[in-house]
C-alpha cells in the first residue's frame, strides 16, 4: 500500500511554507500527489521539486 504525508509534514521535511507546498501540489510539480476533497496527499518518497523561481541553487549540498 502507498504511504502518504500531509502538506504540513512535507513543509517541515522540505523546509518550505505550507502554502508553498500547496501551490506545488496545485501546479502538479510533485509526482504522485493526490487530492481528496480539500486535502493534498503527497507520497512519502516524493522529492522536493526544484525551485524554478531561482536561476541557480545557492545551497548546494
């Protein structure tokens, strides 16, 4: 069975705001995201999308 996390869990994991995660879900930028009524479900293994607002990543790890 698939395991999902909430927007709040994803925001904490990816160090983003909850609103930003909601926008990414709405733009289909996260693979496998599912919307049930007013709740977004994000697969636990989903990776943080690249921020297209920046031309390069400042914090390369």
